[in-house]
């Protein structure tokens, strides 16, 4: 048994000598993959990063405005726009109200009329009761959460409300409407369109309105001309 074991061990040693062990160090492998790292500089400090997606914008036209109750604030009519919320301080809007666009208040919303900024110059507030009659509005455009390069205001962080005056009509005519309601509400509106006149076919219109009603809370009344 001892001699047989010795012979077997000798044969195994000879086989290992005639068949070398194949091995390769991992240190000799070359890395052929390429890793590319890219980044963009952000000059805004991370507060408002530039967004390249299409802007969210809603537009209402005079056709829609004409179907709404006469004398109401145009901001109340905009409540049907997604992301826009307006609350009146009284039933008819002459006491002002509060605007919200995606959570931003009126101090962070640009309000322009025919391109003219109407935000307060001190705190950028929007006075919704100091707006012309809805009968002469041709279009209202709302940018939800974005601004435009042609919005000349420093308050456009939360969005833009841009109102455009309706164009005078080519034919002369008179528009008049009257309304009444709760709290002794009474209102009259009249519009006169001249139609095209003169060598350059000039067109123009003039309007006048009168609103008066009792205050929603407390004594007194509100009057607007």
C-alpha cells in the first residue's frame, strides 16, 4: 500500500509539470470603454432653472367675454382658465380681489393692458377693480408660470395676464346695456363706434359706464364711473 501510494503521487507530480497552469492577472486587462461626463452651467443659483418645454398659455376672446354677465370683473371671467384662481371681495368686483396662478399671488404676476404694465410700482400688486369695462376687451392671454420677453415688468415670476383692447368697428353703431341685481346694484354702459371716416379710413370708439351698489359688508356704497 505504501509503495502504490508513492507511485501515484509521483505520477501526479509529473502530470502537473507537463501541463502548466493557465492564469492571467487582472492587472494586464486594458479598459477600452469610454466614459463621457457632461454638465450645464446654471447662473440662476438653482432657484429658477431655465425650462425648454413649451409654455402653458390660455387665451379667451371677446366672443366668450360677451356671453358673461355685464359689469363683472374680467378676472372673474378668467376663473375658467386652468391654473388660474380669482376671488372677488364682493359680488361685483368693485372692491377688488385676489389672484392666484399655480399658487403665486398677484404681486408675482405681471398684468399688462396693451403692453403697458399696470402692477403697482412699489409692491407689484394688481388692483383688479381699477380695470376698464369688459365690453371693450378684445382678448385676454394668461401664461401660467411663465413670462415673455415682451412683458415689461419685474413681477412676472408666477405668470402673465395680458389684456388687449378690442378694435373699433368698421361700421358706425351704438351699443348700450343695463343691468341690476342684489345690494341695490345698478349699472349702465354705452359704446359709440364712429366707423371708418376721413381720407385714411380712421376708426375710433368712445365708451362710458356707471356702476353703483351697496357695500357687501358694512355701511356705504361703491360707485364707479
